[in-house]
């Protein structure tokens, strides 16, 4: 999980942000960000369990969250019961809010940072009732910017998620043959992630064959089709996102081989492009231009984003997007995913790797073979 040193360091950085924006406190209510600052990962199944993290300008902290899971790295932990005899309570937010009401009775604040995208109205009303007229300052963008750079404990979880995802590809490749169902390929990959992690993890992605993407179907894969597997794994709150393409059967057309080799060669040039200070939109245009150097792709180019930041969320900013970019920083973890989809290919190609942005360029985190023929 996230470490105590990591969480407390992030709390200190957040306290500095409070000082810069003249905030008396900050109220964090999104489960991802509660985990980021406290180390407590709130469950989402069978129901989403609410939490409330408070950090004052003086550095004092408290967390209101269900009693399940480990102890958070805060000054005061206020747990609420989330079920009775195994049945979830229907009023979870109300239970959290009752503790919030009591806790605020000893606080004073006038200017509070909050997450406009995620703050429940019930909590905001309670704070106003207890503390009086308040000025609410949205800090969503500030948190996004803060999370562009990954700390050491975050990077360790991302690397583990990548390793688990690679185990899924090992298992999936062994299943790929004409007549095998897409859902059986996915089932083998999913089982491999649980074995590799030693615990239940979320795993899914594009497991449809002969098309650009989609969840696995009860459909037999056919010889000559290109099988894009774009697999996502979440390990203890952090994501990996990889893609590979495999031919079904032994016969590869000249066009399939030519396009595959062209895209594979691009990956030799990607690390030098991933330098701090580069804008994501510029990366999109660079990758689009590189793809168009192949005559079969010249008129099509890149029809989706070129990649994205990744971490607590599968898609974070900055984005390698023609309409929305953002500046890469040292410590960013990004994906790059050139793709092309043509009917003449009997499917398409999308190959995706993950990189850590360093002072000198991109460091490959997903060191997994890029081969068209599945390995058995």
C-alpha cells in the first residue's frame, strides 16, 4: 500500500498549498485522493463507502471512514459502522456526516478548499451550519497538478500493476488460436492476474478480436484476424494500461506485417520524445506524423489520443491529445499508444507502453515483448 512517509510528505505539500492560497483547511471527499493522502483505500464493492479527510492549516488531520481496512496516517481516525450482520447500511453518508458534525464543533475556519467535482452537499451544509458563513475554494485542478509527479511509493505500486498485467498477457497469448472464444482468452488472463497478485485485482480491457476494441464476447476468433488486447489492471489503487496485438493463426498478410513493423519501430524513438517540458499536444502531432510515414496510413493517421498520464486514475492529465495537452514533468508516468485501424488489416494495431518521465527522457516501465505471433 502507500507508505506512511509518502502520505505524510504529501500532507505537508498540501499544507503548503493551503498557505499559498490562504486557506484555513481543506476537505477531501474523493476516495482516490483520500487514499493518496492517508493511505486508506476505501472499498467500492458491493457499495461505495464514503470518507471525509480534513487537513487544517496547522497540519492537524482527521479521517472519517468505514472501519474496514488498515489504519490511516492521520492524527485522528473516526470510523463508522458500514453494515449490520453483513448487510450494508442504507445511510452511509449520513453516518459519516454525523461524525463530521461532531468533529467540526471544535474547529474554526472561514476559507475552505474543497473538491467541487466530488463534495456531497450534505457535508457542505453541515460545515456551514457549524462554522458559519464560509468561502468555498475549489482545489480540483490543484490536486490534479500535484498528482502529475509520482512519489516512490506510488511508483512501486504502478510497477507491480504492470507486472501483473504482463502475467495476463502471458496467459492470453497461450489461448490465442482459431476457434477459441474471446471470453475464454479474457478468463485466462483474469485468472493469471489474481495468481500473480496473490489477491483479487481489477482486470479488464479490450478483448475483442478483429476490431479496434471492446469487451470480450462469446465469439470464436478467426484465423487471419488481428487481436488487439488493451488490458487494464488496478493493483491496490494504481493502474497499469498496456496494449499488444497478435495474429490469430500462422498466416500474416504483407500489409499486416508491414504496418506492424512500422509501428514497432516507432517505439525506439518514443523515449527521447518524453522529456520534461514537452506539451502533450505536441507529442500527439509527432506520433501522428510518424504513423503517416507508412503509405497505408498516410491518409488516416492517428484517430485517437496518443497517450495519457496514469496513476490513481487510469486517465490523468497531461493528455497526449490534439485538443487537450499539458506539460510533462519529471516523475510523470505516461502511456504512449500508436494505433491504426483499417478493414484491409482484418482488424487493426494498437501497441501501448508505459514510461516514467526523467530528466533524460522516458524510462520504459512495461518491458514486455512486442511480437505479432503469440508466444506459447
